[in-house]
C-alpha cells in the first residue's frame, strides 16, 4: 500500500498542472485512436472464453438463455416469489425476468471489478513495450463484458414479448442509463487496474465488493421492501439507478429521467478521474512488475 502512496505523491504535483481540457480530451482521443486495436482485443477476449468449445460464439446466446430459464424455474415455479406490483398495465412481469435483467446489469460492473486488478499484472509483456497503450487493457475487459450484457438484454426483450406479450415502446431508452453506467465503469476500471499493480490483495477483495454491490441494490428484491434506515445504502450504490430505470423502461413502468442527469455527471467525473490516476501511476508499473 505504501508504494501506491509514493506513486501518487510522486506524480500528484504534475497532475494539478494539467489543463482541464487536456484531462477531458485525452481519454476520448486515446479510445478513438486505438479503436481498431481495442476491437481486435475484445474479439480475442470473447473468443478465449469459448476456446475449444464446440458451439463457440453461440454461447453468447445460450449462456444468458440458460440463466433466464433457471431463474424463472427456481423463483417462479419452485419458490413462487412475487415481485411486489411488477406489472405493465394489467400484465404481470415474471419475477425471473425482473431478476435476470438486474443481474445482467450487475455483471458488467462485477466483471470489471474482478478482472481489472489483473489487467496490467497479467500482461507484463505489454508493460515493457513503451509504445503499447496500457490504458486500453481495462477497456477491453469492460467492452467484452458489455457485449455479453447486450446479448442478455436482447434475450430479455424477446422473453418479455413471449412471456408477457408486451414490449414497452420506451425500451430503446435503456441505452441512456446503461451508457451512464458504462462510462462510470470505464473510470472504475482504470482506477482499479492501476491500484491493482501496487496492491495485489485487490484481487482477493473485489469478489466481496461485488457481492456487497449485489445485495445493497434492488436487484434481488424491490426497493420498497428495504427498511427506511437502509435506503441510503441503495441510494449510494452505483447500480441502483441504472437497474431500476432500465427495468422501468423495459416493462412500461413510470420513470423519472431527471435522476439520470446527476448520475451521468458523477459518471463522467469518475471517468476522467480514473483515467487521470491511471496515467499518473503508469510510470511506476514497470518498477513494480
């Protein structure tokens, strides 16, 4: 941990001298400049998951479909759980489908938190190459997870049409809260990847953090079930807003777009801070590895 403090102190003075427009433009420019390299690495990352499997990329569809069937069977047929007023007009939304959508969104942030600490330490050969843009390594992890999330959400929309007989006209709007979450996840990914180089225990801690995020957000239960004294935990959880708004948009329930503005502002702030800290700690990566 002391090495992190030393690295931050070493570069903090230079960080304060960087123009604000430089901090804002640089990460966007880097993502655009290396977009083809990022796309190739994302494709490779996804392919590696299904390496030596017979069905190959079909698992992009089969995995979430199997999860949806399991959740529906366990929570509806066996436990007979009911999701407090989960309706679109007079139509009931299956609990398994509500749970599936929430867990799908949680997976994007959870995979980033679990995999990002090893994004740099697991690619030591790239660190030795001066010309390689290390900042894209966490991005590859996030975009790979995003592909799975999109595939799962497409399946959930189809399932809603088949099981509920209804697809809300506001469904395309789910892009807005999910984009805000993705932007925030970029910043978190850069921050965790940089700190993970100096603090290796982060690999062991992150699975517990993802579990905490799961059970302090309205993913496995409706928000109105949580006692008032614990509502604050849901409010500060970065998953609460995108999970609730995505569900509302998909299933035709009332939603308030005004909640998206402050969340997006925080997401952008985390995005730029995460990238800035990554760039400031980067010179110390080679010394540690």
